[in-house]
């Protein structure tokens, strides 16, 4: 059975290459990401998609140079269209929107393609989303740190996660064989009021915008609340 994809493409003024590139995959719907300076060209794009009988939705991108807002928009689309895999097409991308979209696809292990001069290029991306390589506890650490004014110290973080300071250190700093969140570039140590606290890096902050990661964290918390033995130290079970 052939997979049906959702295609997302940054749009600047000409959708020709995007439409041509769609013939390589079964596309159920296309989203064009249109900055303000591209809106005057969307009417022609809509006519071209209609002629080719391709379902289309045009999304206004108010801040095409803001990584956070673009990642948040793409995360919402990913959640909305979760029943279909996603492909990104950079054939008509302007910068920096194209680079931001590419960074999102790389972070989430999603396919990226581009057609220029009748040649198609596939961008190398990971096989899976970055957060899927993380252990459950690392996901929960990230989710806790995403909350405003999360923790005043590592001890505070330890209490909120019901983990010993040594286990917090393990998940944050890692070992020779198991890199921690710090080595993965997702958290950093900062000094606050004489104490060492953890803070999400820019990469970590983008990662927690993924609704799937946050839902996984909430699901883990619900399971622990339903079965408190899951968070008890092994010597107290």
C-alpha cells in the first residue's frame, strides 16, 4: 500500500517546481508557508494547484525569520496531520525561512526534498525524531525545564522528578557510554543566586516545542501517578 504524504513547502513566488516535485509521491494535501512579501503571488499558486487537482492550504507566516515561531507553527501542523507522514519541499524557499524549515525537519527526522533545474535532491536527515532517542527520564527532565521558573536548584529539580541528585546528574551529565542532556546540547549549567541550575539551550527549547515530546512527558507522569512504585527507588520497592 502506497504511503500518502502531507507536503509542506515554504513559498516565495513560484510554485512550479513544488507542483512538479509532487509527482514523485502520493500527496493528500499541500501547505504553502507564505511570508507577507509572498502573499501577492498566492493567487496564481492557488490556480496552479487547482488545475493540477492538488488540495492546498496557504498559511501566512508573520515572522519567517523567527526560529521559535516557525518551529511552533510546524509542530502544530505535525500534530494536526499526525495520520500522515510529512515531506518538506524547499524548491521555492526564501531565506532564512528555508533554513529554519530544514532545521525543523532535521530535528524531527522528516524527509526534505528540493527540485531545481529539473533535478531532485534529497536532503540527508536522521531516521527518527531527536527526542525519540532519549530515555523516558531525559524527556521528563526536558519537560520540567520547559516550565517557567521551573527550578531554583538541582535539588529542586530532583524533588520535582522524585529522583536522587545522583540520578539527575546521570541523566544530565551522562557517562562515557551514555551521553547526557548536556553533551547532547539540550541543557546548560548556569549560576543563579549562588546555585547551579539547569537551563534549556536553544536546541532544547526548540525540541520541547514538539507536541509529541510534551505528550510523551505527560503520559509518563500520568503512569507514575497511577502507579507510584514506578518512581520509588529500587531499594524501597
